[in-house]
């Protein structure tokens, strides 16, 4: 069952974390720096994460938890543990959605880092596979928070889409503004939807790696490319303060430079 996207009744302080992409070491460091914490224990032969969330705050993840980085299963464990506290929330990324389809047994191409996650997941139990699949399938396409003043979507959202749920809205939240074409590297050609965003909610998103958080038209992109040797970034809301942790290594090579794409012609 997919959770509702309309969480406008939830206010307060949020720590919104950008694309993790399997960089669990950096995620643990960032959570500690934000005042939260992660501990580990063993149960029935499996690793179990327990997350402590700082009083008065909530954690929100913009998706793309998997692929490219060295600890995708642990990244999933940490985020799932955060949600179990009742003070953690997450939206799916396009990488998470493709990983979900692999978990279902669908025929998907193991590219763009999915091969790394699949290799790591082959060492995990069937129970964890099922848990991860159910977790991703239950995530809302976007989160509308704080009386309607804040919205979190993985790749973005257009103003007329806010308050609605459809296949088209879900696809835009996962992939952003695309036209179905790919570039010479096999990557989807993207357009900068934020260049024409005119909605009232502040939209926080990831999906497109940028060298530093990028603000435009009441939006903020916080994917700072940790898996590519950049950093893992959190936005503290409503303070509008960025907290970053540099990547410990370059885990994947990028096929195009950091930065927002051009607006759609």
C-alpha cells in the first residue's frame, strides 16, 4: 500500500537529505553531524540498523538510496529504520524504482550502478529482499509538508501537479522533465523544470548532481554527487541551512558534468 503524499499536517523542523546512492559511510557521518545517530546490532543472522532522530526534528530522504556506492543494502537499512521511528520519511528515486523492478524479477538492464547494488544484494537474505521491495513499493511519489509550504520530490514537480497523484505525476517526480530521448552516453536528456517553476511550496529535490546546492524559483536541488566524489548534503528546514559531508572516495565515474540542465526550449 502506497503512503499518502498529503502530509500537510506535519510541521516543525525537517532535515532533508540528498541522493545517498549507497554511500552509507557518509550518511552515518551526516546524520551524526545533524544530531541524529545510527547504531547496529545483529538479529537472526542479519544486520539491523537503529536510528535515533533528534527531538523536535524529522528526517526526509529525497530517494536514490541505491546504486553506485559501496553499501546500498546498509543505506536501505538506515532509511527503513528511520521510517520505523515514525519521524522519518522518504520518496522513491528513479534508481530505487528500477531496483524495485529487479527485486520483482523483472528483466531490467544492469546499468548506471544497478549492477553494483545487485552484486551486493546477492549476499543478502530473501527476507531482506522482500523487506526492501515492500519498503520501496510503499513510498509516496512526493511529500507535501508543513501546511503546504514544503514539498519534497526526487526529481521535481510542476506547480499544476501539486495535490494530484497519477502515473504522469509519479513519472515526473521520478525522472523530472524529459522527452524520452537519450544522449551519446545512454543517459536521458533532462530539462531544467525549476527554471519555470511558479508554485507556492518550496520544492526540495535531488536527481541531478550539482557541485553545490542550487536554488532557483523557490526550489533547491541538494544532490551534490556523493557517489561521484562530491558530497552528501542535507537541508535543514525551516532554517534553510545546508550541511555537507565530503565523499570518502569516488565510487563511480560520471558521464556528464555536474550542473543543472538547460531549460526546455
